[in-house]
């Protein structure tokens, strides 16, 4: 089961929570031209995950969950168009652990 918050899709696999863009956010942004990840090892709710520039907007994506950053989609840093892809194996942004399960369960179902 996936959840959605802050225009991000959150999927859980064991103890890893993967955050990726919703199709609605992808449509709203259009072609993504540039992204800049934050460097923090941990994030709190509403902390910045990355800043991006697209054909339609400049925006900051924020985390709907607190947790420890275990991986960033660094491939997308050099090829931001990956975030426009349909497949979750390409358009993911960040992976977290140490997430409060109750906080995750309280998010809206996708």
C-alpha cells in the first residue's frame, strides 16, 4: 500500500520508505531541468528534500515524514528528466529509514 502527502508518493518496503513524485505533480511541473538535493542525513517533517526547476515552475519539495536519509537518487542530479519518468524505479527522489510507522499510517492512502 502506498501513501500520498506533500504531492509525493510514499511506498514502504520493509523498513525503507521511498518518496517519489505523484503523476499529478509530474504533470504540474512539466519537464524537469534542474534539481539540487539537500545534504542533511536526517529530515524532519516539512524539511526540504530538494529544490527543482522545470518548464512550468521552480519549487522546493518537502518531506511529509521524519527519518534518516539512506539514499538519494543521485542519478537524477545529472539527468533530472528521470523524475519525469513513469516508473518508480526511475522517478524516486529519496529513501528514508527510522520513520515513525504511526506517522506513515496517518498519511492519506494513494
